[in-house]
C-alpha cells in the first residue's frame, strides 16, 4: 500500500507540474497580448483557461482517489491535502492570467498601458512567469532550494508593484483616471499571481520534504 | 464510527459557522471605519484578523483529525474536503475585510471615499455582511434554500461594483487619480468578498446535502 501511495502521489505531482507550465504559458502570452495589443494571443489565453480548470478538477479527483483508496494518515495525509491546495492556487493563477488577457482584449485595438508604465508590466510579467516555471522545477526536480528563489522573486514583484503605484499616484500622471483604473487592477493581478506562486512553492516543498517551510509570505 | 464521524462533522460545521460570524463582523466594522474614518475601529479589525487565521487553522486541524481517524470515503470524504475549502475562503474573506480596514487607516484622518461614491460602499458593505451572515445561517439551520439568496446578493454586489466603475470612468471625475486608485482597489475587495461568500455557500450546501448546487458563480 505504501508503494501504491507513492506511485499515485508521483502522478499527482506530475499533474501539478503540468499545471505550473500551463499557468506560466498563460501569463507569458497574456503579458505579451497586453504589451502588444495582440488580440489573437489574448483570445488564445482566454480560450485555454478551461483547460487549466479541467486540470485542477483532474488533480482533485486524483487526490480524492488517493485519500479514499489509501486512507493516508499523518504526514502522508497532509501531503495530499497540500496538493489539493496547490491545485487551487494554480487554478487561481490561471484566472489571473485570464484577467490580464481580458484587459488586453477590452481595449483592443488600443494598448491598455501608457509607455510610462509598460516596462513595469514587462518586468512583472517576466518575473511572475519565471516563478511559475520555478514552481514546476521544484516539483519535477524535487528541488527544494529553488523554492527559496520564489520568495525573492515575490519581493521583486512587490517592489515593482509599489513603484508602479508611486507612478500612478504622481500628481502629474497625464493619462487620465480610466487608464489609472486599468493599470491599478492589472498591477494587482500580477501581484496576486506572485503570491499564489509562493504559496504553491510552499505546498510542493511540503509534498517533497514533509515539512512546511518556515519562511512567511504576504498573503495579501 | 458513522456516529463519531457525524459528531466530528457537526463540530467542524459549528467552527465554520463561527468563522462566518467573525468575517461578517470584520466586514461590518471595516466598512464603518472606511465610511466614518474611524481609526479605532479600523485598528480593531486589523488586530482581530489573526483570530480568523487561527480559526481557519483550527478548522483544518479538525478536518485532518476527522480524515485520519475516520478515513471517510465517497460523499463523506468530499464533505470534509468541502469544509477545508470553505475555511480557506473564509480566511480570505477576513483578509479582504482587513484590506478595507487598512485602506481606512492609511488615509486617516481623511476619509478615503468622496461623497459621490460613499453610498456604493455603504450598500456593498450592507450586502456583503448580509451574505456572510446568510452563510452562517445556511450552516446552523442546515437551511439550503437560503444559500440561493447568496447568488442574488452576489449579483447585487456585481451591479454596484459595475456602477461604481462607470462613476470612476466618467470624464468628469473630479477627485483625482490617487483617490480613483483607492476606490478601484476597495471596490474590488468587496466584489471578491462576495464571490468567496457564494463559494462558502456552495460548499456548506454540499456539507448539508452531499450534492453540489448546480448554479454557477463568477469566480473571477
């Protein structure tokens, strides 16, 4: 039974790693769609979101089967529950990429972002996509150390997000209120995506080590 | 064992109902703090948030104990997992009330909200607090019908949120960009709180009936 448990857990981990890759792609394409007002790419992200939702359902079913058939206790039980939570965060990351893509679509053929803030989004996009790929590596390589890098990447996104707000709050912001509202919400989507990536990292570290990392993140 | 399972499940349901009451209070006080620039009340909500986090941990521990000791399968298993998800949503609702309170504190002694939009927040506050109390009633009274009301309340919050945006996007918005940014984020906190309340309602209906309600909500 321990054998079967580990085989099923490995399958579940593989599914989570696939989800990481899916949400990394979604955020990469959504960011490109946003920066380049690329409607086709935005539509692709929007259309693909149901695949991420399906992957989450599939992870949950796999986890339920594992709980029902193996009835794990103690650390094994918590490991499966960590996977369920990770799948939930990953679905939410997919939703946030979807929101970015919808933002790009809503203003098409215009660009949503004034040049003044485009670089912030380029950079937030780069770092958040890297985080999702890093989470994938943590799972596939059982590479716990690289989970730590998620923390520093999250700090980087928080810094970018804070700077973005100082640009917005500047009395001389020349792009009007409607654009400021768009930029505010879009910025938040990246910041939340990064928070969830950290949370996924923590859960998968637990899956690999049986211990929850001691570091804290800002779950805001 | 079925007996013990039901006793433990009832205890878990009681804890979830208590959490509903906590987050309802948090959102009620946070809204009042926001509307009246009441620093003391804002601080109270901010200080009390750890109690909600603790309540969530306690729910999870109770759920883990139930899984480990009773090893439920099929619907019983899904019921316990629904409770774990509900506790997570409730903690998040507490975080959102916390963000509202922090928004009030950040601008103190000034009010964050111009008179032009204060009514929207008063109303969104009223409806979202009602939703959290409704979720409590669904659990305590095993009152599945009233879970349906959560859906129409959520629609009401979405409508208010949409109207708020048309006010913000109006070319004649006279309150500047910084205030618009504050209002944008605060509006989103209420909208997300309502979404999570619907999600909690669906989970607890599942806990009571063993069936997931067929209606859909916008998990955006």
